[in-house]
C-alpha cells in the first residue's frame, strides 16, 4: 500500500493498493493501453502509467527505478478480492505523507518513506504491535530508532 501524494491523486483515495509482479509474469490479454510518463518526486525517475484510451482508467505502472517490475492498480482486476492482503505479502510505504486518520494494521511492515533507499538498499521496517493512525506514527518511528 503506497501512501505517497502521487498515489493518492492517481487513485482519488487515501492510498493505492498496488500488487507488483515480475514483468515476465504480466501480460495484456486485450487492448493497447496508452502511456503517460510521471516523474517521481522521490527518486526523480520515470513511472510509466498504462491507461485505457477509451475511459481513462489507470491499469498498471512500470518503473525506471525497478526495471522488470509491473505494478497493477488493484481496483482494475476482474476480481479485486483475488488478491488477499496479509502481513506476509504486503507493506505500507510513504507513511510520512499518509492521511493522518488512516488506520495502519498491526503486524505489517511499515515505512515512513520507501522500503528501499535511493541506491536500492533495503530499509528495516517497523512492525506495529497494535493498529495505529498514520498521524501518530512519526513518534513510533522516532522511538524505534532510539530518538
């Protein structure tokens, strides 16, 4: 789940649920989406958004930063419930820009920014013991980092 301001605007929601797949495991079975290039405010790199020319629905994204990955706008799946979201297969990123009232579940990896540094190194997550409002997480992160 991405809480960055771009994903909030792109979905018109508090955050984007975006399963990511290896590009080799993703294929279009119908249509020829148009593409829009967005420059990430965080990395300065391109995000290519594939969207339906007829209705404008955003379908998927590819990333200059994460070559070989495809992120799907989960609401466009024929069965959005197919994707079972659990702590083992999910994370919340960019919580520093999350809507303050958003509830973040316990036991799920959370990050104030991305889960990877700009040079691609993994960042250690925080795992909440109890659900928290996003607006209360800054103090949780500071305590976890000994500040």
